[in-house]
């Protein structure tokens, strides 16, 4: 394709919004429609609605069509992520109708697939590409209404009688106002707040949402309040059962801006002339006309075409960049959570496959395995921690990805999210139909303030119930209690080993070397099962102060010497310094109290400088060098990694093939 050839488009899902896009595409400068993919190719009127396009039988046929370069995904929201990921795998550029996915985690998976495929991926908010939006950004930046203080906007209409099967109402199709039109109100609020700060967008620091839930289990009208770091407050509302005025109001210290029917440039779905009213304190009004600028959806199609021609993978502002889309969906996630809205398709009973829609299977070049003493089978070199995900739908994306890359060791804890993490793992294992002998599970109990031997059995019972299994493979006492004789802890753990509820090994998490040695000696004297594993912080960066009360590291020379002598494996948490090695700029994160208090020292800065230097030499990243350092110790170490995105997961796993020499390890420590 040359820079003058039109982008050859396919449309996946020929609904009403697809017809709007087709009309815009017909008026665009950069694209043309060549095919549509539909599950009902014999439906009357398709040829008339999509003139000149080949009608293909099924979505897979569209993905396989060699003529199609870019695909506009116009299915119901519930199918966006699956087909976007499949289209990326097929090498097609993708424009996904808003909302791009059901959650920020799903959108992250789409962008991850797009990044690997090196294709364009964007979320279709057509109003963002209209000249009226650019003019609005310019006016706010010019200070025409002074300091922006409040944003008020709505997008609401009345569908009349409730139709539970209609996509706007159906829970199975992720219906409701928040996902369908609330996403517009949030996106403009974030855009305006960003423009006031001289940024493409700004994410709120606080979101408070509410909604009325109808009989179909979706929101029929809803509102949210957003507070931004520059003290702007936005009030946004949406509805599918209440007609609203749909006016954008931006209130500043010197006046206000009002734009009627902002989403359609004061016109229809075909677009309009577009105008912006600037109202001074004395009510004097100035109207800025944007002019008759063409079809609303044509701007969107041309923005994609220009990006593809330029080799870009995402929109330029004020279009929705990847970070913009992720931030927008994060707000919708919170709004839905506040309103108590969960779609049935996000639950374990319904989400039984990975997001890509295929079967769960280990791919090529899986994570290498290692044999850890006490475990019945080999484990992946790293264990996955996933306590950051608020829902099963989000956690399952990471669990699926880790398993498909060959990971089989999972880190859970009784206290994590008050047991939600354990429940997520149990639901995932059952929903995916995995055998228990395919997986190795780490459990933890006796966290402060409940650091007593008699709670271990009770907590383990709850843990196994949540995990939906009868045993864990490794179990750690999450904290120590120096007021309790160490033998009482050993006795309690020995009881669980003999009962078969711990079938690998156990030990202390955040235990000192002295207490570990004392516990082992007690077990040997009394014939009890001895602790055979440790889970302390271990990293190239030595912990200066505990991250949380009671935390203990084993990065000092004495503890490392003891581990080398005993060969006790350490399941190391925060093995990459919790972001310390990603801060390439040096000491510019002093507003991050955790980083400063825990990791900032002259020795750690020197180590990080060496990690940066070695990373450049090996064409790797400093955080990968930090992980490789942990794995290169003369005693067994199993790093516990806690990626929040698939990119972070891949980044960590790509460090597993780095084999540092003893000389390089010594140099990093020097």
C-alpha cells in the first residue's frame, strides 16, 4: 500500500452503528469499505445498507479475507475484546466501537495483542475527532473562561418500554447507560480536565458513582462525580430511560462554555455545523462557529487512515490514545462497582474460556521449570501473585496468560483482599476445568494481628474452601510472633502436614534467620516436620525500612550465607524492588513515600546504576537485570512476581533466559 492508496476496510457486525460508520467511510479521504462479516448473510437489506461491500458469512471469514486491511468492530460490547484480539492476531488494524471493552483489564489485553502484532488499535469515540472538539481544547487552553472549576454533562435518552432482549437493556450483552453512553460523559470530562492542565487528558483521583438498576440487571439511569488532581470536579450522568438535555457545560472563574448536543456536533449522526457558546460573567455570549465540516464518522475513519499511513499504532490527541482508553475504562469500572453492576458474562460460571475465545493451552517456548525441594513436581521458575485484581474477570486474564506461558505456581494468601484472591483462583481453576495436579499453590496464614498457632488450622480451612481444593503445596506463616515459643508454630504446621492439607513444604514468611534456625532445631529434636521454605523479601535493592509492619528481608550477607549453607528455598516477594529499578531518571520520585523509605540508599542507587549499565550492555531493561540477579543466587530462589498488566508479565518472563555469571552478580553487588 502506498500513502495514496485507500485503506481497505471491513466491518464486523452490520448493526446500526456500523451503518453510520459506513456512511462516514464513504465520505472519507483515506478509506473504502470492501467487505462486511455477518452471522446472518442472508438478512434482507444488507446489500443496500452496505453498497459495494462483499457480504461474508461469519466473522472469521472477514478476519481471513486478504483484501481487508482494517476492521471496524461493531458487535455488542460483550464481544469487543474477543474479536479485537482475534483481529490483531490476524494482522488487521482495528477500530473498536466504544466502549472498547468491558473493563480496563480487557482493553489492556487488546492493546497487548495489538502491540505484539504491530497494528493500529483505537477506540471509536467519533466526537473526539471532530473539529469542534479540537476547537474546545484550544479555547480551554487559552484561558477564555479563566480557571476551569466544574464540568457538567449528560448523555441520556428514553427508550420507552423496557425490552430485556435489546442490547441496551440485556445484561448478557453488557447493556445499560454507563457502558453505552456514560463512557462519552467520562471521556469528555477527562479531556476537558486535561486541557485545563495542558495535557491530552487527566485521570480523576476520586470517583463516586450511583445508578438505578432495572429488572434486566443493567443501569437505566446513573450519575457519577469525578474529582481531578487540579481540583476540577465533574458531574456526569447518563440514561436509557430518561431524556436529558445532553449539554456540555464547563464552568470557570471568568465565565462558562456551553455546547448543546456535543456528541453529534449540534447535529445528527451524520454530523453538524458545530458551535460553542462562551458566556461571560455578565451573561454576554460569544458563539464560536466551527462550520459545516462534513460527516461525523468520516473524521474518525480518516484519523485511523492517517495513523496507519504514518506507521502509528494509536490515535493522536484529541483522539483516544491507549492510555486515554485505559483511564476512561478505569473510571467506568469504579462507577459500575459503586453501583453494584456485574454482568453475567463476567462471572466464573459464564467466563470459562480465555478472553481470546479459544481453549486454554500452554503455548510454545513455555516458562522453564525447576525442582524445588519438597514439591512433588517441577514448578515454573517464578510464581504469580495476583492480589491486585478487584474481580474474577480481571484476575482471570492474568491467570490465563501465566498458565498459557507455562506458569504453574500461584501465590495466594488468606488475608489478600479479605480472601477474594483465594476465591478468584478457586473459581478460575474450576471454570477452566484444570486438574489440581497441573497446578502448585502457595497459601499463607497467621498474618498480624492474628499471629497465633491456633488460627492456622481455622484459616487453612477457609483457604481450602475458597481455593476449592483439599490441599496447598506450600504454606507460610505470614508473620512471626516473638511472644510465642517457636515450637508451638511448628506443632501447628506439623498437624496440617500429617493431615495431608499441606503436601509440599511449609515455613515462615518474614521470619528472621534466628527464628527459622530455632524452628528447624525444635523439629529435629521432637521428630516433627521441619520448616523447609522461606518467603522473605529478597532483591538486588536491599530493603531499608519495612514496607509493612513485621516485614523481614534476607538480602544481607549473613542471611544469604545461611541460605547458601542450608539450601532452603526462598520464595522472594518484591524481588524487583517494587518499581525501584524502573525509575531510570534517578532520584526524582521523592513524592513516593514507599520508594523513598524502603529503597532509597546510596548503596541501592549504586546497584541500580550498575543494573542500568548492564542492561544497556545486554540489550535488556534494568528491571529484568534485577530479576536475573535474584535467580542467579547460590541458593534456590523462586521470585514472586505481581504483574498488573500483560506487558508487565511478558517483561518479567523475558528475564528468565538471562544467565548472569558469578562475576556479574558480584559486580552488581559491589
